[in-house]
C-alpha cells in the first residue's frame, strides 16, 4: 500500500458526523418507508445526517443496493461528500477514485461493469471496515466462525471477521454468512447506522465554544503594492491587539481545546501569514520577538529556497526553534492559477482530468509538502491552507485523511471552535488584513466579534 493511501482517521469521520454534512432533516420521510418498517429509525437517521437520499420521494428499501451506491454512503460517513463533485451518469467516479486511493478496494473490485451490480455482503464488509475501522483489521485473521467460511474470498476474510467481531454484520440462524449474497438498501442503512453508533460511542460530547479570530496576512515589507503591508502598520496592529488583551495562540492549541477540552487563554487570536515571504523573517519575526507574540506561516513548498521572494530553510528553522512561529502547508506545487490555459486552479481538479488522476496528484502534492516541512524542522503540519481559498470536498477529505486537522479558507469572518466538534476546525473563516491598515479591533467587531 502506498504511503498516501492511509485509512481515514476517526477524526475525519466524526467531523462529518458532527456537522460538515448535516443538512436539516426533511420534514417528511420516504413514502415507501412507513414507521412500522423494521429499518425505519435507521433510514430516518441517515436521512437526517444527509448520508442517503432516495428518488421521487421513495427510498426503495427492499431493492438490492449497488456497489457504487453503498460505496457512496460509506464515503459520506468517512468524510467525503461525493454529491458535490460529479453529477450525471458518472456520479460515482469521485467515490470510486477516493476508495481506490485510500486502499479500501482495488481497481478490479469496482469496475465500470460491476459498479451498478448488487454489492456482495463480503464486499460491503471490506469497504466498511477499510474505511471506518482499519484499526480492527488483522490481515492474519483466517477464521471467521461462519459455517460457509470456505465460500468467503480469502483476501476478504479478515474484513468479514473484523466486521463480525465489531458487531456490524452477522450471519444467519443456520451459521452461514452468505458472502456472495446481496444487501438491500434497508439492510445497508442499518449496517451504516451501527457503524456510526460505534464510531460515536467514545466521542467527546460537544461542549463549550469560543470565538477565535484568525487574521490573514501575506507580505510585510516596503514594496508598496499587492499584498504588502509596511512593518510599521503590522507592528501597530499587533500592539493594538496586545493592548486590548488578546493572546496569540497556535492552531495546535485550538485542536487541543476541541479534542481534549484544554482551556485557551482569554481572547485567543491566531495570526496567519500565507505563502512564506522572506520578509516574514526580515520584518515580522523581529516584531513577534519584541512583543512576545505567536504566528503561523503557511509555506508553498515549491517556492522555498529558490524563489527570489521565498524564505530560506535556515530562516524557517530559526523561527521554528524560537517557539514563536509554527509552519503549515500551503501546497507544494498546487498554488498556481492555470485555469486560463485549461489547467488547474489551486488544488481544484483540471477540467479534463480523471478523478483517479486528480486524487493521486492531490495526495502526492499534499504528502510532499507535509513531509518536506517535517523533514526540515522536525514538526509535521496539522493545517492545510487553501490557495486563494478555493477548495472542494475531495481536497477536504484528502487533506484530513493525511493528518491535517485544520483547514483554512479566505472567507472573511470570525471563526468559532467548539469542544468535541472537530468540524469547527475545518474550513475556518479568516479576516483578511492585507488591505486594512487601521484598527484591527474595529474590523473584528464589524465581523461580529463579541470578546
């Protein structure tokens, strides 16, 4: 298995469950799922969470569920909203590409001809365990306990055994598992509900919340154009924050607050600088030292060391060692806008690119910048900063699955983080400060800051 094909961590699944994809529940259920139906509660729960949909007001609970439909449900539970990526006859392409990338299945298992056929019980077990419970998988497991074990494909027996041990899927009264038997749509909903309840069993309850403004800067210099801001203005704004009682914090502290309930200082605020301008070392770093304030710098890997304007690695190391600056991921070589020539805009998919090629490219670029920063300074980034704020749900799923617990946009607003709610760390709003040279506190109040 390639390094990039890691199983989605529990945090990503919980992020989706707790709000990334939680549209309001439909006031009406499905006309063919009466409240007396054995799977009514499970189907309604998945509808409420936005993980399933029907057609024409019906769910068709008794019909066999196809490979692509079941995989789509699993992807949504694992953090990928595939519905926002592709429509039409090839609507399942993103989910299939993501599953292959993550190693949940092989290209030979879900093909152009098999994707619309009924999914087998053993294949459903493999997808569910691979996506949501990889830690339960023991590939050396050869015994499943079912009387028809010999009929289970050898490479899928560990998955079936894990699914049975977790209580996700069982056999029949006569001891058979019936590995090639199909699942109905109602059975698939019940199976996924059991999986979600197991995932949530040990999750921390959603608790207190706090507003955390995240300020966005780029270049701080005397260039006088573009995103540049003079050091004097930057220092005045930092001094204003300090005088107003704000405390600069790192994203790692926000993660600790959300995951463990670790208290934050009063009036927490995050200072971010995008791209990795060398002037961040020349001008920003001395100001941070003088005022004893912290900042986060998101680096473009391909611009490091060689770009005329980019930071040098020895400068990055010095700032990291100071304890005042953390470094995060801003892609390795996916920061450009090539859309005018039919290419990629930031991390988005190129128009003529296949979903499988896109996921592989996105994953490889993300791993490269994460690995590069970790190799250089010994700390792996936990934040993914989207170039130009452009993102899609595939980029969200890939970056989260590779360990980025925080993602940043360029959307103006004051972020709110909540204890026990990892979704509050995703797609965080920021306040763009590049063209604002006056009072920072006044700007924050404009965006609804109450602190």
